[in-house]
C-alpha cells in the first residue's frame, strides 16, 4: 500500500533501471527537478545533456506547446538511441502552461518513424512512451 509520504518512483513508472544511460533533451526552468533527481538516483549517475555523443537507452524529452516542430525534435532524439531504446516525451498536463494536445504526439510519432505505446502520470507532467518499430530497429544495425 502506498501512503501519502511515499516517494513517487518516477523512474520506475518510466521503466528506467540502474545503469541505464539516459539523455535529457529540452530541459528548461520549468522541468520537474523531482523527476530528474529520481531518475538520477535510479540509474546511479547523471542525465546526459544535449551535447553528449553516447548511445543511450532512454531519451527524456521535455516538450511544451511552443517548443517548435516535434517531428524534427524526435528525429534528433532517435540519432543516439539504442535499437531497443525508448523516448519519453514529457509534457505539461492539461491546464498547465505549455500543455501539448495528445494528438500532436500521436501524429508526430509515426511521421518520425516511432510508435506510441503507453503513457505515465508524473505529477504535473504526462509522459508518452515512443519506441522504434521492431522491424525498423533491426534494419538499422
């Protein structure tokens, strides 16, 4: 049973595990430091920034309504992603500044060659899980 004082376990909600490599894109002043800290605690290290060249297991993409073209940003996020990697598009919830309509993510994902598989509630944010289709990932090797 979860009590009100229990930590939210954001990393677990996102399926992020110890020793995974996580890159953070789109950070801004409004990004939730509790989510970031929980992920860093779980992976046992820091989030990689936008300039990192490593192959990553997870991309944490903070995205707001006025951030530009989501398809372009997703294409950039795919570049360092491992074949079985995951992109989490983290957007403000309905009613919060910068809220993104779910249809924007649903329409942008396939255009960028991704599939949306699930979502996770992260307090004032909602995260949408995007993956590369298995056949496409296998062909990129």
